């Protein structure tokens, strides 16, 4: 009985110190490597999350701009009797507002249009069904922030009416970044900013043969260059999302 | 007791290796999961963007299908499912085109919370849920025998449009009318009870489509549509559009020209549009032409020209009542071009009986003949007929709708039959013999020989029916946020 107890003890005996030390060393090494990998992964994850966040926000903005352009010009003049439309110009939506000459004399985009419509500023008009009647929806790039404003159409200067309602909508929009920022971005993305020129957010396609005036804008082509909020911790460079979209104005000309 | 101690310590040591193994596995799993989540997020973002754009076009496909099928010449025309030809879709009526995927049920009138295809927008326009008895039809994609997967819209709703449903005070009277459907006269929308006299207007429809993609993107979009309005107006039953017309009238006793609405022997079945005021039987464009036109009528037949005015023959100067589309060479030729664009049949003359389908009351045709047309025998056509050369009718032939002889402005009726023209006829000479536009409108010619009972009878129902063959035009579009 004693013998059998002894032999069992020997077989059940604990690890020796050496064994434990080796085991601990091995464990520490493996754990260390694992944590180091995890650390790298977490950094990477944070960077990806940041990037995806920018991507997501840019997507939402692109989607909203497209929706606003689709609905621009609703309700058109033909939704009213001629007399009512003439007497209530603020109830009728022209697809796009402009300055100067609004609403009687359309300006020429790229020439006599001041502020809007332009490469970085667009005002659509539509009744969004919110009970507020026809509203101006303005997108305006200020620095690297794309601002959005919604204001009731009042028949006066649409830029002035929306100016104090602009709120930040999308951050880190680099389409019209400073030369230094452009150079930094180009270092990591050589295809950006061809000719070192700013990239318009809004470019316009007009009805065939029509003057380059806001009432004749048929399509709005949107390009958003958005950089991540934080630089990539591994490379130290900002990552960039370039989104392009096209929105068709469906409502008829006024 | 001595035995137990080692046993206990053995037990406590037994699982260490397992714990270490589980811990290591957990660590690796976390890393793997993190990587998978990252990749997954990116994929779903990309597909979200794609899905959202897809949903937009899916809903538009539904709207386009409904718009196309409102056109009477569409092979899958909705026809009487929406509204009978010549009738008005009453306020409160609603129709759905359903487009379920294979094995799927789409019921927009089921308002239970689990029904993701419920039409919850209807009540915001009409103040109540859509009736559960609403008639439905299947989309062209969901019909038997169609194998191609169609666009992923679920339903398209078709309703009339009123001030209230639109949320628009169309006539600026401060109230949202919900009794009178809206009509479109080519430039403006007007309430059904406020359509100006002498104006042709067509009912406005609201088409609303819901699309849902498999990834859950939804869009609700709306078209406002009405038939393309050619701005055709007829201030008289027979209109001579040009100075000094030549009119050789028949001597037949049963022959009549009549500017009173629906005075002919062939009233249109099921017509509900309001009767129009009486017009002159014959319209000319200068006061002097009244007498010269009357001089072409046999003295004992002057009282066969009835219509506006107390004296016969009822011949009036309608120059101020002609719409701009009908008052100059340029505009008339443009009108012919516009009709050609929407025509069912465009044929080169000389053409005859079998050159194009004559149509029927339920399927009126829009036909443009570039050149001469001769119709003989017992034939009755329906719709809009445009002839740029000489139009010759003989025998028992007639027309229900609109006849435009614009171009050579020469119409010959050999008479002898008992059929009649119900609707309106306009004759204008805009082209010289070589087909080149004239500097101004020349004298139109109508030689009406022979007897018989045929004549021209103004009929707003047939005029309206003729234009029901027109395609529907998009008057407005909006996306409805949900």
C-alpha cells in the first residue's frame, strides 16, 4: 500500500523549478508576440475605422446631394394655374437658385454667376414635403468643411438667406485644399489633383444646345475628396476617399 | 485524509493546460474577429452605396412602367383598369401594379406592422389608409412566362391628383380642394371644374412607387404625369385656317355642319367630360371670309349650318380664338412635327385604306400621312389623322376624332355616304407645291361634292378620346423621404 502510494506520488509530482521557468518563459514569449500582434492589429483597426468613418460620411453626403438634386424643381410651374404661379413665385421651385439676377435673369455659370452655382457651391430648390413649402438647400465648401443649409425660399437673395443657416455637414473635404495640404496628399496619392489644381465638387451638364445657365442644368456631377480624420499611425499619412456620383434633375424646365 | 490532499492538488492542476490553451485561442480569435469585422464593414459599406443607388433606379423603373402602360398603344396597356377611355378617374379611386418576387406576397393595403411593403404614405395624401379592396394588377415582370428578373420595385400606386393629395394650392384660393381632380392643359394644372372654355385639358395622375432591395434599401418616388398636350383647340367644327378659303358645299339635304357639342349621330359611349359651349359650324379667320364662305353654300341649305349664334349659316370669325399652335405657318408645321413624334403610324403618301390601322373607340390611333391619302368604301377611323397632302374621302367613310389637313391644305369629300365626322376638322395651307413652307398661310380648299348625310359635327368627347392615344409626359418628380 505504501509502495503504491509512493509510486503514485512520483507520477503525480509537481513540475520542477526548471520546468516551470521554461514554461513561464515560453508562455511570456508567446503572449508577448500575441500582444504585440494584437497591438498592431488594434492600431490598424483604429486606422481602418477612421478611414471607413470618412467613407461612410462621404457616402451619406453623396446620397443626400443626389436626392436633393433628384427632387430639385418640385413643384414646377406647371403644378399651378398660370395666374397662381405668377402671383406666388415662392411656391414654385426652379431647380437651382443663382446669384446674381435671381429670380428674373439667369446668370451664366462660370462667368456672371457669383458664389452659386459654382464649383463649390450649389443651391437646389424643392418642396421636401415637410410642410415648410419650397426650401433652398445649399451646399457650400468652406475651407475643408462642406456646409449644408436649409432655408425657406423667400424670393430674395438665396445666398444671403442661407448664409446664417449653414452648418457643418462633411468634414475634411479636400477638393479645394491649400497648396501645402494638396502637396501632402499628393505624396501618398500621386493621382490626386492633376495639375495641382483644385477639384470641383460640382460640375454641371446642361440640356443640349442650351445656354450655360442654372435653369438649363440637367445633371450635377459630384466629386468628393475626403481624407481621414487622423493620419495612419503606421505610415503617418492621411488616407483619402474619392467618391464620384451623378445626379439627374428630373423635373421639367421652368 | 492523507490520501485526499494529493488528490485535491492534482485536481487543481489538471485544468491549467486547458486554461492556457483556451486563453491563447481566445486571443487569436479576437484578432481574427477584429480582422473579419473590418473586412465585413468595408464590404457592407460598398454594398450599401450600391444598394441605395439601385433602389433609386428600381423605383424609377416602376414609375416608368406605369407611365408606359397608361399609354393606350402599349401592348400591356392598363386601359380600363385605371380609367375607361373618355372618363375621369374619380377622387378616392386607387390602383396598384404589384411586382412581387417569386413566391413573395406584396400587399400594400395590409397595414400590419410586419408588412414591410405596406403603403404607409397613402394616408398622408388622402387622410386614410388605402381600401383593402383596391384593384391590383401584376407588373410586366411578374406575369406568367416572364423569366427575366425585373427591377426590384414592389408596387406602383396610381391615383388621380388633387390639391390635397399634392399638398399644393393650385389655384391659390387658400384651400386644399379634395373634390375636383386636377387637369393639365399644356401649360398649367387646373381643377376639373375650372377648366377654361375652349381649352383641351387632360387628367393628371400621381404615380408612386416603392422599391426595396434585398439589403434593405428603400425608396419611395413619385411622378406627376398627364397626356402630352398638343395644345389642340377647335373653336369651330370645321376650321379654315387661312384667308380666303375655297368652300364648295354639297347640295344634299341630310348634310349638316354643326358646332353644337355632341350633335352628331354617334355619341361616344361612357363619356363623362362636361359638354363644351356651342361653336360656329364653320370657322374662318377674317370677317370678310364669312360672306365668301357662305356664298359657297346653296341658298336652300344655309340652315344646315348650326351652332353658335342665332343666324344660319353658323359661320364665325375665330381668328382670335385659335391657339398659338394653330395660327402661323411655323407653328402649324411644328404641330405636325410634334404629332409625328407621338404618332402610332407615320406613313408616306399616297396612302389608302390599308396603309394604316383605322383604330377603334377604345384604341384610337394617331396617324400622320406625309402626302396624299384616299379613303374609300365603308371605313371609319378613330383618333388623330394628319394629312400633309390632299385628303380625299369618298363613299361611306367618316372619322371620330380630329382631322388635320395641314400642308397642302386640300380636302376633297366625294360624299354619297351616311358616315360623318364627329370631332373637329381643320384645314390649313402651309406648304407650296414642292413641300416648302410658305411665307404665310395660303387659302385652304374644301370641295365637298355629292350627297349623303355626312358632315362635320363638333364633339368634345371624340376629340378628347382621340388624344387618349398620346403618351404620358412627366410633369414633376419627387423623392418622398420615409
